[in-house]
C-alpha cells in the first residue's frame, strides 16, 4: 500500500486515551510548582546563612559573586539533587547555534577501596571545560585551542530534569573561549542586563529615588505547529529542514478563520497539559494556551520574569515542547514558516524595565513617576530610532525571511507603535503646551512643571507593528519562533542602555546637582528626543504599501533579506554602542556576523540539496509512473476507437519536462556556488539571489503536478493531511 495511506490508517486506528482529571489537580499543580528547582526556598533551607546571604546579594543587587561560597553551594546542590533522584549533573549553555547544549557528568566517582562516592566540588560547580571545537566560534578560537569554558550563572537557578528514565541536575552556564571572548548567547545577555541596570540607576538617582537594582523583564509568547509523527517521517524536508519544500495549497486553509481560539482538540490538549505539568515542576510559569490562526498551530505563553531567567526558561519551553510531542506521537515544528501560504510562527517578546518595586514603563501614582516614565519611554524610542536595523538583525535568519513582511508578521521595517494617547502626550510635551484632562477619563497629574496630563490607558492593540507599546511593556513581534530570545533581548537591553546613558549624562549636566532644575531639564530633553526621533513612531497599519513608501521618506530602512540585515552587526554605530556598553567587543561582533552568515549559507544549502533529492527521487518517479498510466489509458482507448482525453497527459508531460530542466538548473547553480566560497557575504548573497529562486521554481512545478497526479502515487503527505489530521 501507498505509505501515506498506511500512515493515515495507523493514525485512524490509534484512539487517544486519557486518564480522568485528578479531583484536586489544582492543588497538586500548586504543590508541584518549582519542585524540581534549586530555588530560593531550597537555598534558604539548605545553605549556611552567611552563604545564602552572599548568593542573594549577587542575585538581587548584581554584586560580583564571592567564589569562596561555591563549596558550600555545591555541597547543598549535590545533596538536594541526589535526594531528588539525580545521578548526573550537566552544565547547560547556549552556543551561537541558538540551541541548548549540555554535557553530562556522573556524581559517581570511585573511592580508594573499590567502592564509589558522590563527588561534586566547588570547581565542578563553578566552571567546566567543554570541547568547543564543533561549536561555532567565528574565528574567536583557533582550532588548536579548541577548549571552551562554561561558567556557572548563579542568577539562574539550577534544576533537575527527568528524561528517558534518568534525572540530571542542570546548571545554567555561560560559555566562553580561553581568551574570555563570549562564545554564547548568555554572556552578552548578562552583560546587557548590567548595562541597562547601570544607566537606569543613574536616571533613578536624578529623581532622588533610593538605589535599587533595575532588571529587564521578558515574557515570550511561543507559537508552534503540531503534526502527526507518522506523516512527519514521510517528509524528508520536514526532517532535515524543519519546513516543507514542496506542497500544494490545501483545498481548505485558514480562510474560514475557524482556528484561532477554537476549542482545542483532545489529542493536542493532552499534549499541552503534559508540557505544562513538566514546565510547572521546573518553575516555568506557563500561563496561556490556545489555538493559533493556522490549522495545526498553537501558542503557549508564560508569565514574564527577569529576562535572563525568561531566556533560559524559553529554551526549556522549546525543548520540552519538542520532547513531549514525541511521547504523544506528534512532532512540534518551531520553524518560522513550515508551510507555504499558511501563517508562520513567531515569538512575541514582551519587554520592560523594573525595579523590585516599580515598572519603569508604567506611568505611576506620583508626578515624579510620570516624568520618569517619559524619560524611560523616550530612551526606548531613541534607541529604536538609532538602532532599528540592529533590532532587525537580531531576528535575521533564513527561516524568518519567509515570515517578515508576509501577511502574518510585521514588515522588515522597524518602527514603534505608541498608541494615540502616548503619542499625543509626547507631541504635547514637544509643543510645550499643557492641556486639560479629557472628559471622563482618569487624569494622571504629571506634576513636573508644564508637563501635560497623562491618560491612564493601556496601549491600543495594533497587531501589525514590529515593536509596540502595549501598556507597561514593549512587545517585539518580529522575533522568529525557532530563535533563542537571548539575542533580541540582549540587543534591546544594550541599545536602551546606551540611550539611557546619553540621556542620563544630559540630565546630570543640566541638573548639575540642583534638583529644582530637574523638571525643566526633563521637559527640554524629552522634547529634543521627540523632535529628533519621532520619525520611528508609527501607529498605523504596518502591512500597507503606503507605509513602506512613507517609511522610506522617513529614512527608516526596509531590510527584507537576512543577509543584508546581518551586516548591521558590524556597522560602526553598532560597534560603538556595543563596546561603549561593554556588551560585545568588536571581535565578538565580527565573529557573530561571520557565524550567522555561515548559518544562513548552510541552511539554504541543506534546503537546496533536499529539493534536488526529493525532486529527483520522490516527485519525478511518481510523476513518470502517473504519466505511464495516463499514456497507457490513452493508447488503449485509441485501440478501442473510443474518445481519449489527452489534455491531462499533455499538461503533466509539459510540467515534467520543465521540472526536469529546473532541477538540472538548480544543480548547476548549486555547483557554481564554489566560485563564491572565498567571500562569505558574496556566498550568502548568491544563496539568496540565485539558489533560493531556483528552489522556488522547482517547487512551483512540483506543486502544480501534485494537483494533477493520481493521489495514490503521490509520495509526500499533503498539506491537507499534515495540517488537518489529528
Ligand atoms: P497579549 O500579548 O495577548 O496582550 P498579555 O499582555 O497578557 O498578552 O501578555 C503577553 C505576555 O506579556 C505574557 O508573557 C505576559 O506575562 C507578558 N507581560 C505582561 N506584562 C509584562 C511586563 N511588564 N514586562 C514584560 N512582560 C510582560
Ligand atoms: Mg502578545
């Protein structure tokens, strides 16, 4: 039997079975929350008080870690882990592949008497050596010095993960070369957290506030597709590229709009419940689940957390989504565009700046809090205006090229949505005119002399903006679903820190020790920022062609190609800001540029090879079989002197000849790549300008044939099957 049909039959024969809900499931979940985490409560209970307080100072105040406490922490961590069933520990880190990396070691070590003891020392906690020769370094590490080092991140709690019948203690780590160059995503993220803290505190000091740590917080909404594993395994393109390289549009797509927020299918819900149960144990505060717009597409969102922890947790969410799927006979696709012509998946990163007591992107109760809010908002607007292309670069990779600027995602032009009221407010400040509160709305006294009154209102919902103020937070919507959020958050922190730095310096100079000058200084500065940078503010529909033209007039860049966007990593303004803030050195930026270009090239090269292989070994044979059958029928009918329709045969033959030609052309173009090997950008451009369109032409012909060829002969599960069969 046709393998597709066999897979479908097997799916049909497997009825999902569920246990009944526990009578007290809520309290069980409440009890289980964070039960696998070496949490604050566990540390307080198990660490000597002095050690506990030292660790807390590092976590709460950002003080440098006093390594002398590591011995006590290691001991407590080991005992706790072993009591909870762990046999191994692993340093988990986030290399520039964007994936999670882990190296496991056993706690078990032989003693001198033929037995074994549990061993986990300070040294093993604090740092590990990882042969990094197979992880990307972009030239930061010569291959003869392939070692990389992992370093314990004390601010992100360790946890125990159960998999395949074993439990392992995971220790979140940074990863760098022996030169100290960051080879990962966490190190610059941590540096950016420090930068934003440093300069936000300067602003707070001007407002006479007590010194407190300022943290960036993030909440990341993850979109994903689920498909049956039996169908997945019949698609080499999904297996190796994460997206379909062939596949005609299904008769029914998402046009009926019956998916979004629809009732969740039981098989999917059972999967979600298991994911959530596991994530809850790991202390990931998952909150929301729902159907997304496309068939087979879903979303999970946690409650926001400190950004470094949110980023580690986001990696956990992605890996658990994928691992749990396998247990349910499903596959979770995190690619930005698994299906052509169907909405892709993104990851909205909600971001804000907070002290332990206040959200700095919220207008507050007091006049000072409102003025402060304006300064922080102005800093963000200025940062995006100056570094929009860098934000674009932070979401640039082959997968996201399919999504940005398509109908479901913001365009590759970075602008800021503020909403009507906030925009008006800035305009008012800029015009230096005060105004009456609007009738019927609660007015917030802005207080600072001459500043107008601010309406307490959540930002409007504008789903088309790449970077929207949505009340107390900005939502960065251009992030791709498969990406680590560490990169985009690091860029955001760094550029805002740089902007806060400039604004703080201006205010400090103008106030010059006399708090009486603060309000006038704030007003003048906010006006200057608005005059220079309001060009980046756009509240309208980002999808329209009119905006794309307008954006050009405003001098905002539209960068649809990842290859072009990535160049921003080494633009002079990027290098200046990143080095000024101590987030990335020029060497580290150049390495990233190199690594991301290389990644782009490899991604497309894999797709090109898959296109060839699937085209030649699956599509063409099926098509020629179909042709043979059609031809036989025509011949037989003619022998019987019956009317024979040859139009399908003619069309199939015409398309097949073209398909063969395009496959040959793709092979030729792929061979010519070698001429471009010397120059990485040139190589990447060639992939984008020559290879991608050649693949696309192959696909168009194959997809047309899919609509003509006998279904029984078609080897690849169709879009209809992939998207609608549960
Ligand atoms: P929506 O995007 O659909 O409006 P919500 O506003 O409820 O949904 O929240 C989306 C995400 O934003 C959640 O992860 C939520 O925790 C997060 N979020 C809410 N407030 C903040 C904040 N101040 N800082 C960072 N993230 C936040
Ligand atoms: Mg959202």
